[in-house]
């Protein structure tokens, strides 16, 4: 029979470990993403201010700033990917060393190696999650950039249309 208290204890344990791993992930990406995060927060404030429409100059600033911030994000993603690869290598290397030096059946050696490489497996998870979070931030910033370009292009088209209409009206009066 399943004991609810045992399930709750397991859930608490998972939550505790998850919080610690999330803190590690944030420690990896937060310093490098701070400038982008702060800029996205600034853009969100512009969007949230419904009393003041975003000015064309602000749209232009967004269009110029986000790509430069994304440039550094791409480098960071690659650096985290390298760390993930090294973590995988370390785990595999330690796993193989344990399996070859352990005594007993293949199943016993495998179980021991799995048990002894748990920390290395968690390190891999940390770097995978960091890479995913970076990728998500990158994609959302790119989406914001594309949306901003569309808004500015629409405004420019409207401006051209109104200029064209004014020119036609002026020509009709002559």
C-alpha cells in the first residue's frame, strides 16, 4: 500500500534538490544574461505603459540593441554546451572506470557505476537546463526583435501612405 506521507517526503526531497539545481543553473546564466534580462524588462515597461505609445526612436533602439545582446548570448550558449560535453565525458569516464574495476556480475557493476556517477549525471542536467534556458531567452528576444521590426515597418508604411495621400490632395487643389 502507498503511504501518502512517504510520497510527500519524496516530493519534498525532489523539490529541495530541484531548488538547489535551479539555483546552480541561475548562477551559471544570470551573470551573463543580466544585460539582456534588464533590457527586456525595460522593453516590457514600455509596452505596459498604455498611456504612452512606444516612440519610433525607442523601436529603433530595440532593433539595434537586441541583436548585439543576442550575439553574446550565442557565445554563452556555446560555452555552456562545451561544459555539458565535458560533464558527459567525465560521467562516462568515471562510469567506465568503476565498471572495469568493480567485482561481481555485470548487473552489479552497472548498478554500482550508476550509483557512483549520480553527481556527474546531475552536473549534466544542470548544463542541459542552463542551455535550454539560454535558448529560450534567445528565442524570445529574437521574437521581440521581429515583432518590433514589424511594428516599425507598419508605422513607416502608414507614414508613406499618409504622405502619398497628402501629395494627392495637394495636387487636386492645383
